């Protein structure tokens, strides 16, 4: 990646954070854009391996089936280097288990880990369909709370309604940002 591509992706990450803050998700203060590439296995094989790992209470074989590269980052509370050093611990098991969907499903894809808190990523989303064998995904973080806490601050709303609002915001954002 050259510096201008990296700056464009960093600017996009900041735009994503500001977009969701403007939509009422005030606590979202970090976005990490990643590129995901398949290592060549088909969906059936990948899903079977991930399901087998879940049944055995093991971490899914993410590195065996996917190459993951950071692409852009923005955070109000930590640097890129800090985010990268914590990446493996901040990518929750719930989100790891959904990488086959993120890679293989058409956009938009929004997957949440409603129990994530602290620096752990709350959401992974894919805004656009794969291009040239890569999926571009965004990991987002609300370090002050989990999305379950967010529900508690928005009386009269339930999880499905909030995630529906989130998916609508995600779809509209996909039209605004072009990372390819």
C-alpha cells in the first residue's frame, strides 16, 4: 500500500466513525478497515471447518482460510500501533466465527457481538461486494459500552430495531465510500 492509499483509507475510517456518531451511535470512536482474502478454499469447506471448531469449543481456523490485512484506521482513543498490537485479543470469538459470512455473503453484511466491551470490537460489517478476490470489512468499537448498554440508553427500542437502524446506516454509508 502506498501512503496516498493508506491516507484515503484512514480518512474513510474517520468518515465511518463520524457517520455512525451522527446517526446516534455516539460511543463508536474507532473503525479499523481490513482486507480479507480467501486462501483458496470454497465456502462449504470453510464453513465446515468453522462449525467443527465451534463444536469442539476451539477458535475458528481463521488464518488457515483467510489472509487479513489492515487497510485503514481511525480512533479517538488509541493509535494504529496500539490497535494492531491488540488486534488478536480485540477480535472476539463471536466475530471470528462469522468471517465466512463476511467474506462470502453479498453486501451489506452487519454482524454484532452485543457482549463486546472495552477495546473489543462490537461490529464487523461489509459495505460493498468483493472486488478482485478481496472483501473490505470494517471493525467498529465503542470502548465505553457494549451494544447492549446502548439499548438501555434508548428506551422504547429493542435490539432488532437498533440493528435495523444500524443496517440502514451501513447501507447508506456503502454508497458514500469507495475504497477500491
